[in-house]
């Protein structure tokens, strides 16, 4: 993880990501304690988007991070 010119960059063995504001919000909320639904609720409130859309976005983004071995679910 690196902040470059105000943009958060995360790298894994398969992919590199330049995170948007909402992706950074999700990435920072993934702490081992928050569930997908909890992060979705936070995202929904922060960006004023429907809860179900936020949860779907969180689940999809986390799945991408896991698939590209940037995070690991234990």
C-alpha cells in the first residue's frame, strides 16, 4: 500500500490497484472485524447510496482483492 500524489495504490502478486475514493473507503474498512454488511452500511451512509447497492459493491470489491491475493480471508 502506498499513497502516491494523493492516490492510494495497493499491490499484490497478480494485480495493482489505483483506488478510487470509494474503493479506498472500503479497503480501509476491511479490518477483520467489520462484516461486508457493516462496511456496506458505512459506505451507504457516507456516499448516500442504497444499502443493497453498497453491499453488492463491497462484496464484489472484496472478492476482487481476495482473487488477486491482496487480502486473505481467514
